[in-house]
């Protein structure tokens, strides 16, 4: 699902994978609410999220507030969440440090992981997602799904 030139989202079983670039606005975050509603309709016991964040991306204060409120409202129906911060150098180090600090301060009530690789996020999240469609989500399938979404996202930006 292409939402804007700065973000897209797609689901794999009971996990929503979203790709982000440049700037995350409250409008972008709100655009995911229908996807969230769809996920909850299909998976009433809950779902997970994986955010693939391109280097240099930042979220506005309003976007963080809207996203935080949505996470709070979902409560234990949000099974787990990961943020994959893509890139290298100073930006990525600063982004990881500030994101980790926000996580510590907010004391998120669900399993949360901050990582630099899709493989790590998939391996960590797959066991937490349960058996949404009668079968466990396999990291070996989730990883290439997320990587292909990111590749398509990047291709669309380049093209």
C-alpha cells in the first residue's frame, strides 16, 4: 500500500511493515490507521509492526505524539514493534541513541526492539507473533518480504 512518496506499508500475516524516508508527519501516521483497523479485524488477538527507517528520516513532534497515542490505544493488541534504522555514520548513531532513550523514558509495555538489520528484526519478532493464520510466522519468510518492500520503496523513489 503506497501512502505517500515518503512512506508505504504492507502486511505479512499479522505484522505490518512500513518504510519511511525524509520526514514522518502526523498525516502519514494517521494514514496507517485504516491499515491498523484492517489488521485488528483480521487478527483480533493482535499484530506487530516493523518500521524500516531510511537514513536522515525524522519525525515531527506531532507525528511522534499521534503515533505514541495510537500505540497506547492499541494496548496489548500491539504484540511487538521493531524499528530498523538503516544507514551508517553519525546520523544513525544519533538516531539510535535518541530512539533508545525515548523507549526507556516511555517504558513501552510491549516488546520493542531497535536494530540496524531487517534480519535481526525478523528473527526477533517472528516468535512473538504467534500463529496468526494457524501457522507460525517464520523469520526466513518475513525477512525477504520486508527486504522486498524496502527495495520497491527505494526503486519508486529513484524512478
